[in-house]
C-alpha cells in the first residue's frame, strides 16, 4: 500500500458529470485530480451515463471498473418523468464494466445484464474478493418482484472472471426499510457491512457478521457517531485502510444542491470499534467527489495515472 486511486463521478445536471473520474493520493488524505479534472472514461452505450463506480484489482493482474448504467442528466425528466420511483422500478437492469491491465488503457465498455423482468434498476455495485472461494462477490441494490417491487434490497452474483456470473441471489433485506449502497469488508475473520437505510433510522448503519450472509448485528457505537451529524443526507459509504492502519470511511453528503455536495471523511482506529470520527480538517480535495471507491495502488501506478492525458 503506497498510494491510492479514487474512482468517482460528479453530480452535475449535464452528461459530463455522470462519467468516470480519477483522483490520486499518496496518503489517502490529500487528493489530486487526474486529467485536469475531466472524465477519463465516457459511457457510450446503455444510458450513456454511469454513476456509483467501484474498482477492483483482480488476482490475474487486471483491473475492473463496474458502474450503475444510469444517466439522470439525459433521462430523468424524459424517460423517467421526473420520478425517482420510476428510476428504481424501470431503470437499467445492466451494470457497465471496463477492464484494464495498467489503469491507463481500458477496454471498450460492455454491459453486464444481471437483472431480468423480476428486477428493478440495478445500482450502486460493489466488489468483494472471496479468497476462500477463489472468486468475487458483485453486490448491488435493487427492487424486486419478490416483494412486489417494494423496499429495495441487496442482491449479489459470483464471478471468477467478470465475464460469467452466477444467478443473482438475495444477500440482505430489511423488512422495515429500503437499503442501498452496500459496502462490505473482511477484517480479522469478520465481515463488516455498511448500508444506507431509509427508515428506522434513516442513516448509514454498520453491521458485523461471522460470514458473508450473516447473521449480522448492528454496531451501536457507529449509530452514536452518525447521530451527531444532525442530518440523514449521507449515502454511498466506502472505506479503506490508511497507511498507519486506521480506517477511513467516506460518506457522500447530498444535503445541498450544487457546491457543497460530495464525500466527507471519517476516521476510526479500528473498524470493529465503530467509532468513526468526522475529520474534515485532516483531508483536502480538489473538488467534492461523488459516489465511488478507493483502490490501493503502487507508487509506479500512482505516477502513471497522475500523468493521464
């Protein structure tokens, strides 16, 4: 772990915001924009817009970026008639994917059609490597016919190569609320799962489980820290380890329009403690990033990406 790559989008009302952006850092705290703050990848198929990016380094040396296939700038007022309910019910059943061997030269974009007529929109994908099984767990948020397209839940599929996928299965559902934006990490033999919950409470929650599929229990200390924020307008949790072993959690604040939106940082000595303390003064960003993930990279990869043209 020598440097970090942040893959994100920008919340704009124009199509250039819903594309793939890169930022880099040598310490995970002070970030620099890549490509002069312009997109590094453009979506040209599907909805021609992508959001909620996740990136992973595969065991064979490849990198993959997987994103929600969704353009609100192009389609919210027209195709979806200005309704988030229509987005969730009738949005794309595909996820967008790019591959690379060096973080610079990327494959043509392709769509992964994981949903069928039983699914609403597939969004907010994330990737967990399952070393024991020798594969990857791709998980996302969706509405589904199994509960009459009611509360959103988290579904997953397994893959070894990001070309062939298992049939989607339910990973978790809350009877009292929709849940979205799952981010799952394995530490010291336990699984830690961040979720955005819409009710009871409307907040980011953190759960701990012995296996990927649970059962899970809430970490109450995390609830206490989130209650101090005084707002429920946070989503898109993504976490990574800093060089000194502490955990950094990024939460995407959407409580204002335009300037002021984007990720804010929280630090915990250990993920198990749940004591993530807001730490704005220790971080700097060239602009506010929107829903993405952070990948640990080498210094050589950092220098290569930094010179993107």
